[in-house]
């Protein structure tokens, strides 16, 4: 597995590129295109936010076509709450891209990320599309990964190769996200796009995506703010030439593991690049009644501003963990609870444990493990600290 | 109504004082005592957090006695998650106070606020109680209001006089709270203590308290972090000498209005003193299906870090309001939604409204009114902005 894929470990038949269309005032890259030589089976999951950006409805409709060829993505504008005009703009982006690629509009997906409620600068987009299409290349993934960023400080890519039915299958993905990250994908502005040359059925693709997202993109939170544009898309073009993957086979497990690894690496990269963050934090709840309860409690801690501020201060203030758990509401008994920070127990058997090391949390990684002793439920959430820079970035972003 | 009560507008028969017992390293006042000459009917509401501080269980038990004479409160230590020893400590605080006042232990209530998980410095408390009891005075409310503070920057007091059955009845209260404020009182660390000389039944006192808290202490949020120690206590000693208050009478309405005014003024003072805050923000949701939905949505906006950061930046970024509403989940239709900031519509009829004034939010007050157009539900939440100082206070508090 590599986190900076090159052409050698990209899936066969995929091309990409990223340019500046001047949507961003900064002049940074803001328009990306992904293209598959062969038609793809595609599955996607979108934000659970009731307010959804215009491109999401275009994706939902076009995914029904069953043969996806491309995906155009802009950063710098979310195209959300932009009314009927915004919906037309998203459709136009698909149509113009299709025209430039010589395919049908319903074979193109669209995604956007940026500020909510501003009209899309469609003249700039229209002018940029032919040049964008002309620069597609297998080596273009790096530029594309750049072009989808907003407040991110580095591009996020991951890829894995596995053997399926005797053929090498490659799964590669790109993602963006640094703020407004608390994805609950049912089916952040977080964007994740995963491409594979596996030959795989639509049903299996959907099931593998759901399972992978649950433990990756749906297990991260930066600021507990769910975006209107969160989108994860998984496209499979079949060009690896593997035989059909049978349910429950070794190949199925290998393919699922590959997609999970790519999704988890991208999701963790988003948390590492969290706006203003100085720490990468894992909150693991064990011994809950079930995984659902473990997940709710792990998020209650990971979303607590006071916990996140204490982490910024490298302070092992486990009282804030306890307060967050108690506020999340199940009938917890703190007599059975234990809390460990970076491997040291700080609360156990109903009592505080004296700290031996005051510098326990000085490093850039924190692992908080909460054990409840009421069942077998487990869940692990990835988050970041709440810092001065997070507030600066989100108060002074104009 | 006055927000800095003096003896003239304090309820008859109540005495108070506040001193330093050296629980706080700073040497600031940290121990308060409230005393009533006549036995009080008392009702209280406590945090909905499942982790509850030791003093809360003492209060629950002693409130059953039906005749409360005093309330001892310390700041600087929450006496929470302190095990069996902490429970004994809270009982001892009541017992020692009772002894100093010549009353029974079950006539004394106890409250604590401060850091979670540290043992109470009981020797200091024991030494301080006799002197504390000796300094009780009607003019002592100001000192008591000081002694219950933690990160607060000013004491919070309010009082109201009304006529009930031909007699002047006074309702006066003190409160503290500046962080870990998202109270859900069923029955912050927010502490609110309200005293009245009204003669009122236990049942009516409970009902008036519940109603008042719902629109005051339960309508504020500073950081969405529910405390383990939140406590609101309402004590009535009957010394105004009013005739029994009949259900639904003019006197009932006057008394209820007085308690509501005192609770609301104290709750708003807590938000004005929010850790690091530069703005006092009201979020009002109208036209929801019912009040419960309006409340949920108003809190979703008020608890959004991104909304709160935008307010700190004086930026009318209503997209963050919309994202927070959509994340809260009901089947909203943004075509019917409108959003106004400080009286100016920024989103209406499915479309952004161009801003005439960029300095709309420059002042220290913000009112956000969201109209949903789907019913008659209304709720108003009071909150603060998320600032650099909030993070500093909560990362570097040692």
C-alpha cells in the first residue's frame, strides 16, 4: 500500500487532471476531471444532511444510468442553496463535460465543495472544460487531488493492489476535507472518490462501499458539523479482467479489504489535515452494549469541544471525557468504567488513578480508550484537537 | 427588576455570605452559604448527565425532608467522580454546616463546581465552615454570588418584586457559569439558586420552576458540553405572609412571571459571561411543526462550531446556519425557509438575498431568526460565539 500513488499503482483505464478555472480568487487549482476509458459500474453515498447541494441530485440521477465515464469536481463553491439556477448549473457541468469527452451527459457525475449560497461562476467553468478534457492523463491524479482541496494543506491519495481471481486489481482514491467534517453518509464537505479496475457487480460494489465507509469516512469528525456536500463515489471499470467475484470468496475478501484500506487511509488523512489541528486523536469505546452504543459514545467524546481543547493543551483531563460520556445518556455506571490515555489508565474501578507522567499527551498522537464493561460493542472514531488556528480559519476566511 | 439586588429587594428572612476557604489556589472566594430564618419549601432540577456529582445525591435526599434551612456551595472542585469518599465528603459538608447553624443535616443542601475527579480538600472546608456561618448577613448575597464563580468574570444576580394576594413577594437569585454550559435540567456546571419569601405550595413551586427553567436555563448553550454538576434550586420560606396562592389566580401568574424573569435574567447573564465570548447571540426558530422541533433546530444552530466561529468573525455566513439545520434532520424544505440576521433577510423564498450591509454583525449582539413555514412551533436559544479566548481558557487552565 502506498499513500502517494503513481501511475504504476493506478487502476487501468483511469485518467485524471486538475487545473485552475479561476473559481478560487487565489488562483489555486479548482477544477478536476476523472475519466474512465471503459464504462464504470458506480455506487455512491451522500450526506445525510437534509440540505443537499445541487450536484448531489445530478449524481443520484446519473448513477441510475449504470455506465459512468467521468466525474467533474470543482472546489471554491459548494453550489448549495443556490436555487433552480444551481440545479441547472450542475446539469450544465455534466453536459459540457460529456460534450468535451464525446459521451452522454448521464454518464458524467458532478461534485462541488466550497462556500454555500453563492452562484457558480459558470462562464469560467464553461471556458475551462475543453482544456480540462484535453489534459487528461494517467499521471494526472496528483493534479486532480490538488484541485479538489479547499482549506486542506495537502492532497490525499491512497492506493492498494490485491489479487482477485488470479489478476492484479488496483483500488485507488483521492479525498478532500479539513473542516465541516462530521460525515454521516447514508447511502463531510468531505469528498472521497475511489476508482478500481476490478470487474465487480453493482450489488457487491454497493455492499463493499457501505461496509468500508462505516469504519472510515463515517468514523471521523473534525468539528461535528455535517456538510451539505459530502460525497463518496466508488467507480469500477472492470479493466483488470478478473473473473466474476463470487460472494464470500477469497477474491471478495481481498477486494473488500482493499477498498476498506483505501477508504480508511483517505479518511485518516482528512483528520490529519483537520483545520488548525495539532493532534491526531483516536477515541475507542469498548465493552459497550453493542457497536451502535460504542459509536454514539465515541462520537460524544470526539465531538466535545472541552475534550478537544484539553487535547490542544496536552492536558489529560479525563473528567471531560466522563462528562461527555454521561451527557450522551445511556445508563452508564462509572464504577465499572475505565479510561486510558496513550496506554496509561487514568480512571479505573470507580477511582482516579494518579498520573505518573504529566507529559503523557505532549506528542502529536493521542489514543483514548474507554472501557465500559457492559457488553462487547466496540467502535473507533478519529478526530482532531480544537485549536486557536481552527477558530482563526473559520472566523477569518474571507 | 434590578440585576444587582441590594438588601432592600432581597426576600425576607434570607441571609448569605461568601469567603475564601483556600480551595482555589488563587485565593479568590470559593465557599458560599445561603440561610433562611424560616424553613423553606424547596424544589430543584439537576443535570441530565448520567455522571452526576456527589452533592447532587445529597440534595435529592435532603429535598425530601420538606424543610430546607441552608445551602452550602463551593467552587474550585466539582466533587464529581470522586468515589465513595466524595459522597461522604458531600454528606460531611451538609453535616458540618448544620452543626454550625444549629439545624439538622437533612435541612442543608450542597452544591459544588470546579474540576472533575479531584478529591475535595475537606480539612480546609471544615476549618472554614464556623466562620462562614458566623458571617451570614442579608447584605451577604454579593459575596456569596462571588464565591460560587469559576471562570466567570462577573457575579450574576437578579431580583424581582411582585404583589401576591396583597403582599409584596420578592424573588431573587444568583447563578454561575461560563463554560461546560449546555444544561438539560430534568428535574450547567451551571448553578442557579433562586430564593423567595412567597408562601407557596411544594407542587406549585415545582411547576413554576419547571416552566421557568425550560425557557431560561434550558434554553442556553455555550459549548454544547453538558456538565455533571448543573443544579437549579428554588427555595421559598413563606415570610412574605401572602395568603395561599390559588392555581390560575392573578397571584399565581405574578409569581410565575417573577420566577421566570429572575431565571431568564440569570441564564442570559451566564451567556453574556461565556468563556471568551465577544457576542451575545439569540437564535430563534419559528414556524416549526411544534415547539420541540423548534428547540431542536435552534440548538443545532446555536451548537454549531462553524456558525459560532463565523459570528466571532462578524460574518453573515448563513450557509452554516442552513447546514446546521439540515444536519439536525427533519424533512426541511429550504424552498419555504427564510433566514434573517439582525433584522435583515439573507435567505428567502429558496434564494439568497443580496446583503446591503457588510457590517451587519459588527456589534456585540446577534439575532438570527429562522422561519420554516411548516407550523406554529417557536423556540429561542441564547448562545455565544466561539473565540480564540474560549480555546485558550479551555486548553491552558492549569
